[in-house]
């Protein structure tokens, strides 16, 4: 459980760093550039999702980990740009915990 907690802390720290970049000059910060341009940030998220998929299917474990890091970073940027908090995200995950993925999907589709 300690490893999971540390991982969660790393993700929360990255989220907070991205949140702070909202105040940064886009000329000095890639995150600030993306935060100022939601369509660009969303396109980059899609690009990273595709690259992660390719790495999952044909890349090394290291490539998958690297692409997953890029994907997670860009997801957090989009969440910050839209004003979605980590608490909102974890509330959704907590509500789904203990529920079969198939049952949860069926409930959404109904």
C-alpha cells in the first residue's frame, strides 16, 4: 500500500505543478501553452493515447511506461484546463470501486 500511496502523491504533485502553471507565461512554460489552448491540449492528449496504444501493442515495457507518463501528464493538463479536480476524478473512481466493469458499463449504457 505504501507504493500506491507514493504513486498517488506523485500524481497529485504533478497535478499541483500543472495547476501552478496556469499563472505562468506561456512563452516560458509548455504546460502554460497547453492550458491556454484547450483544443491543442485535447489533441495532444489524443496523440499520446495513440502512442500509448502502439507502445502497448508493439513496444517495450520501457516505451509503454514512457508513453503512459506522457499520456498521464496530458490528461492532467486537460483536467486542469477544464477545472476538473483530482477529488472529482477520485470520487468517480471510488464510486466504481467494487463494481464489476461490465456491470458499471451496462449501467452507463442503460
